[in-house]
C-alpha cells in the first residue's frame, strides 16, 4: 500500500496505523444478523465495540472477538459418548438415558384452578 494511503495518528511520525472502523451494518452483514441486533448487543455491553460520539464502531479485532464469544464447542466427543453407552448398557437403557428426567412431583388428580388476577381492571392507586 502506498504510504500516502495509510492513515496514521496525527503528530506521530511512523507510528502505528489507525485501525479501520466498521459500521454496525457492515458487522451485521458479516455475521448474518441485523444491524439492530448488533447495536442492541453493543448497547447492553454484550459485545466489544468502540463509541465514537453516539455511534457504535467496530474493528476487525472486535469482529473476531464477537465470533469467538458466540462460538459453541461440543460438550463431549460424540464417538466416545456413543461407544461408552453401547458398551455399558442394553438398548432399552440407552433410550432412557437419552431422555431428560421426568417431573419429580406426583400428578394432581383434582381439577386445575386459575390463579387470581394480579390486577383488577379498575384498580385505583391511593
């Protein structure tokens, strides 16, 4: 890149170049989300960002961190989990182990009753 096109901090001779700042719309396009989603997450402090005045701006490092924050890894290796289930349990037990446990309370035999309303329609405040 020609030296004239590299942006540098004012007053710094040969200093580090300024990072490129991306708008929320550009980050949203890269992530496959909406610009509203990006701005909302930045406003709530859930993703890294830079505020320039009232505008949200993002660097390439911010984008990489956002991707890393939302990355999901497998909890266990699929092959080792299925191999251990097949080796230690019969087929009927395997299907029960895969299901989440049921409710711990006994089912009620009576009729269900609605909760009383939290507010009445014409409630007055004293």
